[in-house]
C-alpha cells in the first residue's frame, strides 16, 4: 500500500520498529492497561551475494488483544468461586447435621431426663451415646440420681422410724442432740 504502517495501524510504534531493524531481535510489549500485546518480529527481505547480513530488514507486527481471555478467566474464576461456595455450604450443612446428631440430640435427651429427675419422677439410667464428654456427663448425672434416690430412701426410713417412735410413745418424745 506504500504507506507507513504507523498511518494505517494506530497501535504501531515506529520506535519499536526501528529498534527491531537495528538489533534484529524480536520485541514484545504491552500497553499501559496490559490488555493488549504487541510483537515486532524482524524479517530479512533481501541479501546481497556474499553478505552474511541482510540488506533490507522489515518487521512483522502482531497485535494480540487479551480482552477475551481476561473475560474468560474472570468467568472461570466466578464459576469456581460459586462451586467452592456450594461446596462450603454443603460441608457446613453436613457438619451441622453431624453436630446435631452427635452433640445436640444427646444433650437434649440428658436435659429431659435431668428435668424429670428434678421433678421427682422415676428416670431410667442416663445412658447416652455420642461424644465421650456426653457419655461422661450422662454417667455423672446417673451417679447424682443414684445418690439422690439413696438420700431420699434414707430420709423416708428415718421418717418412718420417727413416726413409729411417736406412735409407740403415746404421750410424747424427747429428742436431744
């Protein structure tokens, strides 16, 4: 077209082209936003016989826009972040269910049995499965309930003996400490 490349291609840099002609080495540069890559590759057009160096050196100018790869990487990143978010939600849900099954349900059952025992109702042993601490808590509550039942039994026996003593005395009873 017999016109300088700088007039036809607004991205073409004449100083980079001159550097490629002088050094006969390829140059790769990017714009300030790093969205475009520009490559200048030296090309030998003619060589005189007996000469090792070419007489005319031109350059191949290549422009790569990185806008599409950047958009693709951004989309991939968002998609993988979504997958990771779903995976984390699934893992948290699984941990919640495991926590509920291993900790909260046994604790709730122990609380109900402790409430029944506090109300004076007969409660079977506090045998719960689950984490070792919950089993240990159930055993401690069972020992406490056994001591409570034994103490109540002793109080009833003492009360019965006291009533027998009062009935047998007829007139009165004297108690000293």
